[in-house]
């Protein structure tokens, strides 16, 4: 891939150079930001305390107008407004429920704690970028919106970025960059979309002996799961499905009136995602129909209800898109190895809307995301995370003279 169609990376610009040089000595400071913000709990829909602290820090760096919008996103701005508008964000929320122990433990260059990589690293990168831009008086030619957003993880269903793109800045954002997690030069350029449903099988229920002979919601669900398990899917583009949770039942000798399961399906192709959605629904309906047919003399029916838990949109974005080429060139300029990947991130939403968007890594390395054993490893060149964000932002938004 050639960088020719991306924006030129302003490596020789003296003010960009100064800002780049200021970031390496800040490596330990960046890590402190990451650790301290991470020790403030931020369960889904309960990001307020972390948001307030993020806002307080941004004001401390000189972004006096930093605000929290009605959805809970923290928003600061810098730039002349004489060029493209770029929004860069890390997500405030974690997957961990209230009450999870969020204190971190440090062993050498390894720090363990829930969310330490995903996405306290991203937040620390945005904070570092914000601080250095002010300190080095590096002003974007266009407009740069620096954000700590809510609602990236599953339950949030992208509510933070959805609000940004539809309510706060509709039609105004030219480029979106999410900094999500630790790592090097991999650029998420394609969006893995997902559909998630809570499926409920319902019937009158009854005594397992006395009422025997009626269709059984639990058995219907079992048939549906067996049908789903047999579905064949393409590998390119990748299509996946999963029954992740089953629940229901009253006692061993009760025909349960309610059985439920949670189903997830994913693909980076909108067409394939729609196709697997249809096949999963058909498999479930066929399971219920087979259970009804098993008991032709029973007047007790079975109903199936779909409740949407999450819809993550997907959409096409070429690896030749200027934002992807620009990020690729910036990764190369830092001496990292570039690659493009497909993933499910905040960038899904703008990509589905046709707005150029990527997700980048924040430097360092991490393991165990979404588990309480999550750990972040500081590497000698972790400072390149903030540098990467700076180079991409400077290339896309330009530098004021
Ligand atoms: Zn994340």
C-alpha cells in the first residue's frame, strides 16, 4: 500500500516535530494518567465519576470550555476551524459491573487492573495529546474535537458516538479516530457489525407429569439451538454466530412457561450480516414449529419473541480510503509495522454512516481485555501511541501557521 493518496504526514513541520519530541519524555506521565483514571470505576451507564475526572484534567491543561454533553461524553475543542474537523476519542466505559475491584497492581513494567488497556490506554493517549498540543502551542488548522466517550462496550451499544454524530455534531465531523486499547500499528479500518437478540420462548407451562403432552418452551429452545448449531457460514467474509447465554426453568418437574437465550451474530459484510440474521430467525422459528408439531393434540401454543440487545452497524470502507492511508503512513513513519484489521469498535457507527473512521492502538501491549485479569505492559516505545495520534490528527486537520 502506498501513502500517496493519504494526507502528507507533517513530520518535518517544526511545531509538529516539537510536539512529537515532547511526548517521549512524558511516557511515565502518560502511564500515570492511564493508571489513575482506571482506578475510577466506569461500569456501563455509570461513567459519570470517570467523566468528571477526565473533564477536570482537560480543564487543567487549558481547555477551559470542556463540557459533558447530555449523553455523558466529555468534549473539548481546539483549532482554527479553517479546515477539516477531526474527532479523536477514547472510551470511558468498561465491561465491568458496579462493585468490581478496580485498584491496579504493578509488577515491574506490568500493570494489572480491569480496563487498564481497554480503554484507559486510549484515554491516556487523548489526555497526552491534549496536554502537548496546548503546551507546544500547536494549533490545528481545522477543528480538533477531543473526547472521552461513553457507551462503547456491549450494553452501551455505541450510545456515546451515536449521540456525537447525530446530536452534538451532525454532519460536521470529517474524520473520526478512536484510540482503543494498547498495541502497535494495527489500524481497524473495517467494521465488524453485530446483531444481538434476547429470544424468549413462552407457553402456558404446567406440571411435568400432570400437564405432560403440551409443547414445552425449553424443548423448543433446544431444537432452535440445534438448528442454529448446524448453520453453515462463509469464511470470507467471516460470519459468526453464538448462543452465549441460556436461562429459564422453574423446577425439574415443571414445564417451564419461559425459556430464554441470548444470540450474537457478526460479520464485516452488511449483506452477510442480514443473511445470517434471517437464517438464525428461521432456525428459531423452525425449532418452535417442530416442538408444536411434536404435540399435535395440545392446544397450548409456543410463542417466540425477539428483543434487540444490540445492533452494531457495519458498512464498507476501503483500505484505500485517505484516512486509512494516512494512518498507515503515520505508523510507518514511527517505525511500527502497519496492518489493517476488522473489528467492532466505536468506528463502526461513522463507517456505517459513510464517514471516514478508524480505530488505532495506544502503544504498549496488553492481555486479557474484558477480564478482571487484564494487564498492560509498558514498552520502551509506548510513547509512540500518543505520537501516532498526533501525526494522524496533524495530517488530517492540518497545522495552523
Ligand atoms: Zn475498547
